[in-house]
C-alpha cells in the first residue's frame, strides 16, 4: 500500500535555485523520512523528522512536517547539478514496521 | 559505514527459470527487506524479515519467496520467473527494536530482465 505521495512528479530548475518537493500521507505516523536515489542506484537516507517535530535542518536540506495536514516538504537550497536525482518520502506508521515509500519526485538541476 | 551488498547488479533470465537474488549486510541488523521498483509505481514491499528464519509478507508477495537462514543474509527467490517480474530489486536492512534507529540502508539494486 502506498502511503506517501510526492508532488510534483518531476521538477526541473537551474543551478543555484531552491527546489521544493512535497509529500502527503494518509495515516498517523511515527516519523517521516526522505531518501535520495541516483539513477540506477540504491536509496540513500537524507533526513528523518519525528511526528512531534515541525522542522529539521541538515546542511542545505530543510524538512517540515504538518501532521494536521498529513504533509511534509523537502527544501533543497542553492541546488547543484549533483543534486539531480529522485527523491522519495517514506513513513513509518508504528514502531519497527517497514517504511512505506511514495512514488518519488525526479529532480533535474541544470548547470 | 553500513554496507548492504546484492549479488548481482544486472541479471538476465528466461521465463520459467528459478532465480535467486542474494542480499548481505554487515552491521548485524535484525530487519531486512526486499522491494521492487518500477517506473511510475515507486517502491513496493515484497517480503521482510525481523530475524533469522522469520519472514513476513509485504504488499506484493505473489510469485516470490524468501529465505533467512543467517542473520546477515536475506535471499529473494523467484520460483518460476515471468516477464512481469522484470524490475529493479532493492534490498534494505535496519537495526531492530533494541536500537533507536529507524533509517533503512539500501543495497545498490539488481536490475532483472526476464525474457
């Protein structure tokens, strides 16, 4: 069952611009995570935000979580060509259960 | 660093063949997962395991089975491969409940083509 739904499906921006991706989910969660996947590769964990947190930062990444709207956003500031990848949100619905992934946003950063 | 390895990056098999996809992790994680990834469908969970000899069905277990005889190894088996099982297969692992660590670590993926 697909829990997260990313929006937009694809995003193309110029290097130096900010990129914002959104994720909506359906049920209550323990935490929400964002992963990155370079073409043809496995996923790499970027950042985790717990259900009692509203915002989190890690380097050029900023994640927000609004549990009342069941939504999250990932902001990448000052994007670089190397940020070109697919980005997935994943939710953990309760303790030690498998993550449920969305379909992803494909980000292209043009130099 | 956690390392999750998968036995093959690319695999070509014929319809009806039995296919084994192997996954090994080196961090003593209790939990291991198999996903398949298809364009437009994202990642879908096939099977997962909380410990040795334990297995749980995910969202799309039909046509697959798994084996977890050792903690570090989780195998995905396609009993009789079909063309609709052509996909990217991703293995992941994660520590168990005793450790507060919810992130999953992924292998590089196996791209399987069934002819």
